[in-house]
């Protein structure tokens, strides 16, 4: 079964993107989930999905989106019914896969389990698995090795299920070739722009046009309500700042786990790479290997020529100019075949035989060794202190959270009691707009809604302590409020006139453009200022999609051919198609062909996976409590 996973690795990766696997290797925290207590939100084959599990999944999805989107993340995107249903569907899909894996009685060998755990970065020091770190991390999470390893086995079993599905995904070379010809068709096009500004002088607005637009679109001129608030944050940093971890505590941890603080052996190598994909054409692989073997004979005959031959022949652009030098690295930094060869060399100056990796064929020369050594206590003291503080802060937060929540609720007329009791700083925000994008921590939808509630605005009471992120509570108190308002007509009239004039000018430009396009189609000669011709493809991201569609839908049985499109904010653009080229893929090594094959494979994989999940939903009884899902907001 694991052969299927290896042979269809890219397809399996696609499946993994389609669902949020419960034990996927994003870090140890993802293994620590609520055990399913609380009201049942859904059931799958008689197995309940609790409200606690759903809320945990919502928080994890929010954390992932915040990490991937950065400043562009808006928590409101997860507050829609569609988003909440998608998260619940993911949980249902996870449960369906787990049930099917259990029914298939899939087994995971101990060696596979050990390898999977060893590859989790949270358990590594200097790129190598560390048993003391493994034990320490699990202990900090309050989890036994037996429970953790059972969950990893479940994850690996699910991957076997996905491997079985992947075996059914076949990508036809002929189909990809046909798509390739269409996808990368090239049309050489010149354009003539009929800019809206050229027609603006012909526009005459009605006397009451601006007032009518203002009255019909008052919401466009609304200024939202705004507040300034004082607030308290109880989170990891605030708790940790109150803790005192001594150097003696750090020293005790250092002495108790010396293996954690050893710096692994590092090696410096140079290499010559002849590129060749493992799944590439057999003839190309043979030619690449023969070239590498010929170069190996040359460098063995004259080792002093290694740097020169690397500059002249290596196909690794990052190191070729440096004579193939890759600098020092520890285990885990390179792909396994390369790493094994590099660390298998005995002394400086030794060279490997030809080594094949996913990148191609390598000749590796050892140029330096840094022996394994213990990191000095002073070097790692700050790191240990930070770890101990974080572990202690997690425990203290759990103890403080309930009391903090009760204090801000029971003494709701001021933040001072909670600030003094928990030694927190009262902070003051800038103006925050209702319904707009707010800075952290006010980008949390529940907190933002609480700031504009009657209880906060009219009654001047503290908001509840709201969890804005895992392990972080925030409460706030409104100190200033500006009600919503509408800009006066006189203030916006000039801007409205500009908008209406541009809209009318675009209409005139489009009307003239359509007329000119018809004449060009009949073969009439027109005085137009055509720009320089340039090639475009369907995948050209510089051109709006609707314009690309117009150009590539135009019949080209007779050239030149013509097309036209209204372009927002520009006017109307006429296109003259002067040449059409439909390419034929050069072979499997064509990078565009490879990318298209992967893209096409993804489409097929999504269809296959969707059908598989659909079959599982019919096989196992799936029930969703829609009312509770609605109440979960």
C-alpha cells in the first residue's frame, strides 16, 4: 500500500490539500485536540462530532489563515454560513476517512511509525531526531507517548487510504497534449485604445444627475460608527513577563538533558550537478548519467580541477559560480541520497561516486568537517529560559483565565480592578470603525461586535473577556464614540460629477468602438493608432481575464482578425490579431508540459476524491444538526 503513496506522491499531496487531516504534521499542537465533549453537532456512522471539536477546528483554521495571509487576513471571512459549513464538512470528511481506514484494517509497521515521528521538526535538534526533546515536548503538552503514537498511526493509515484512491487517477498524455496546444496558443496582437477621456467633452450631465445619484446611493457616502477604547490583553507574553525563571532552573534543565544541547556534525561539500528528473525520459536519464560519469573520471584524474569543472558543467545555478561550494550543513538539510553520500565520505578531499537524487546526478567532494560538540550553557541559556517560561506560562494562563474573565464581568464599570489584580497594562486604541478592517486584537469578529454593542457604547460597561487567539483573552471599554453619519451632498458633489462623466464617456467610447469593429470586420480601412504588436497567451496575467477571453474567442480563419472589449476605467480597446501559433509539446521534459500535467492531475484528483467522499457519505450515516450549527456563531 505504501508503494501507492510513493508512486502517486503528488496526487496524494493534492488530496491532503483538499481536507484538513486531524493529525497532519503541521506541529505537535495539531495533535492535541478536545476529546469530543459537549453537545453533538453532527454524527458520522454513529460517531459524534462535538461543539468543542468544531470550535477548536474553527480556531485552528483561523490560525492557519492568519499565518498564510498575514495582513490580508480578515477574521470575518470565517463568520459566514458557508465558511462554517466548510469547516464542519472537513471534520466530517476526516471522520469518514478514519472510519474507512478502520474498516479496511490497515496496518502501519513500527519502522514506518518511527520514521514519521523522527521527521517531525518539533522533535528535532539540528535537523536530527532527539529522544529527550520528544519526551519533553509531549510532557509539556500533557500527552503520553502511547496516545501520541496511536494518533500518528491513525494519520499514516489515512495516508494509505489516500494512496489507494490515488491509484485510480490516470493522466492521459494525449489529453494533456491537446490541452497544452490550446493553453499555450499564442496570438500576436496590436491594440488601438479609444480612451474614455477623449469622449468626456461630449458628455452633458442633467442638472439633477448628481443629486439623484447621491439620493439613490447614500450608503456609498456613509461614515461608519467609530470608537476609541481602553483594553487589557491577557496572553502568553503578559503571563510570561510576570514569571521569574532563574539561571539555576535553566542549568538544571541543561544538566538533565545534555543530548538536547549537542550540535550535530556539519559538513562542507562542493558538487557538480547534471540535472535529470527521476521520472523523466529514459534516454535523457541515461545521457545525464553518462555525462556525470565522464566528469567523475576527469576530477578523479585531477582533483584540483574540481572547481573549474563545476563552474563549466554544473547545472546548479546557486553553486556553480562558486565552484560547486554548498557551504556547511547538518543532517536533514539535504535530500537523503545526497546527505548519505556527503556524510559517508571519510576525510577532506574525498569524492563520491555518481549519486542520483530527485534533482539529477551529483559528484560530491568533501571540503570540511565540523565535529559534533556540546553547545555551551551560556549559548543556550536564553533558549532554555524561554522554553521554561512558555511551559510555565501555559499552566499559569489556565489558572488565571477564569478569574480574569470573572473580574472584568463582575466589576464591569472599570478595567482597573482586573489590571491591578493581574498586573496588566491598560492600553488605548486608535479610532476603530464598525464593520471595517481593524488592527489586532480588534480583528476578531466577536470582539469587534462587542465594542459596538449597546452595553459597551451606551452603558459604558467592559466587554466580556473574549478569546481572540489560542491562549489570549482581551477585554475592552469604550472611552469615545462617534455615531454613523452621511457626508453632506455639497462635500461629495464634485466627485459624483467625475464618476458620472466617466461612466457616460465609457458608454460613448464603447458605442464608437463597436461601430469601428464592425467596419474593420468588413475590411474597411480606418485611421487608428495601432500600438506595437506583441505576443499574448491565455495564461497572461497582465491582461484582464475577460479581455483575454474576447481575444481568444475571436475567429482567426482569416488574418488579420479583430476583436474589441470594454475595459473598466479605460474605455474601449480594439485588438488586431496578426499571427496565431499553436505549439506542440517538446516532450516529457518540457517544464510547461510537466506543470500542465500536474494541474490536469489536480483536476482529476479533485473529481476522484469528491466521488470517493460521496460514496463514503452514502456508506456511513451522516447527520448534521443544522440548528446547532447556526447557534455556534
